[in-house]
C-alpha cells in the first residue's frame, strides 16, 4: 500500500483538525485532542476523504510491522475519533463504518444547505426520533458510563410464513435492564439501534456508547412452546461473553430468562 502521510490541518464540518498535534477546535471554542494512533488514522481518512479505506490498509498504516489484534485496535481508534469529533462540536457520523469493507470520511457534512432549512413533515419526525434516542442514552445513566445495546430477538420461524415474532423480547429485556441498571449503565433499546446493520455492527453500537451488544433468536416449537437463544457480545473485540438457550412452555414465564440476561449483563459489564 502507498501509505498517506498527511500533514497540516483539515476542515471537518465546522471543526478544524490538526493532523500533527491531534487537536480539534470548533467555532464555539469547544475542543478535543486525539492520541497519536487515532490522530494518524483520522489523517489517513482525511487523505482519502470520500473513499473507503479498508481495514487492511488501516492496519498497514498504523502498524507497519504487524499487530497482534489489529481489528480491536482499529475499533478503539475509530471510537476515539468519533468521541473527539463530538467533543469539538462535529458530527461523529462524519466517519462512516462501511460493513465488511472498512471506513470512510464523508466528503461533506451530512446536513447540506437544503436539509438545513426549517424542518417539516418527515424531517420533523426524524429529528424527534434522534432527540428521543439522545435523551435515552444521556439520562438513563451518568455521562461517561458504559452502555448496553439491545437488538430485537430475530424470528427464527419459517421465513415463508408471514407472522409477527412470537414475543417482543427486545422490548422486555430493555425494560428489565433499564430498571436494574439505570444508575450505572446506559440502555439503548431496539429503536435506538434501528439504523445499525444489526447485532454484528459492533462498531456502530460502540459509536453509540455501547460496550455490550445483546441479541438472540426465538421460534415457536409446537407444543414445546418457545425456543430462545440469547447472547451478549463485547463490542470492542466482538467476544461472546455470555450465551444461553431456553425452552419456555406455552404457559411458562419469561422471568427466568429475563433474570438470566440481567445477571449476564451485570457480570459482563464489569469488564467494560
């Protein structure tokens, strides 16, 4: 790879980024500073603005002699970049995750002049939804605490049969965790992760502040009831830290499953 070695500064929306120092400064005086590795990665993305930079290219640029776990290092650097952008007043979504390919710095800010006009109709609904998600993430736990992203349990029944999922476990788990961990974990429910690519988009979940990703599948098994698979994945390194199979009779309670998920989150969150 012909590695870029950009110097000087670049404009990222309304934020000025200095590639050598890692400093970011916004127009209202807000600022942030990146550590050397995240700063080098952002400088690389700036040099290829608008184009996808693969994970292999990033690893080669940051660790030319090789790295033991480049994926974890890249994920950490991307999170630091997004946090730095937000600290300086920029949109963290300037850095896009391109599933199964790499990362890209947007050629221009997400909101252009046309979109910046007075919001109406669908745009009002979108802004309201974003505000609601932001409220949930910020107020459910003290700022800076780790988060948990809860995805809907996938419907594992016959896909040729158009039926609703047998039970909305995502909502039930979100409610349970919110009550149990409101003082120490930010709980992001299924609505808050709807724009992500799914439970495998751990980078996207991490960008929302989630250390843990919870998901699973559920299917109806005739007279047996429900067969449920649940799992917890750590977003930093995609390690499965907890998993469980449950068979719930038709007249059975979901409480044992919910208690188990709560206990799993309590144990796994100690490593966040």
